[in-house]
């Protein structure tokens, strides 16, 4: 069973930065590609970014050029560096495998960007 714990969210002013972390099991990181997802109130959960292997990445058009996904395999941790944040980035952010395991969503971490 996959367990994922997100952290690093908070309140930030537009234009600011946040760095999210996702702790997972060593097994999860060793055998799966990983991704970040987000869900705003009243909206469907959406894809944000993924990393295949150690370096191949892909981003949603809405965050391209502003967000960077990375992983530390030794620490079984996934990161999302978010720069130039916009109010529309406000959402609960989740990590999961890519493609995601439907039954493995964690609590997420809240990101709130004020204007």
C-alpha cells in the first residue's frame, strides 16, 4: 500500500515562492514515476507536473516556466519549487505516482496565494 505525505504549503503573496515536499516509501520512489496534482475549491483535481526517471519532466501549461519538479531518490522525497505564484495557483496540492494510483491520495498541502 502506498502512503504519501505532502508538506510545505502555506500563505504567500502573489509573486512569491513556496517549496513543497512529498515523503513516500523507498519502494514507491524506486519503481514509480512521480507527479504533482492540485485541486481548487469547486474544481476537479488537475495535473501539475511529473518526473519520469531522474530528469524527464513535463508541466501543465498553466505552470510551465514557473514550477520545477525534482526528486531526491536517496531520501524518497519529491519536491515542487513554485515561483512567481499567482492567486489562481491557490489549491490543495497532492503528490502521487504518475499515472496516479486512485486509492493512494494523501491529505495534500494547502497553498494560498493572495493578490
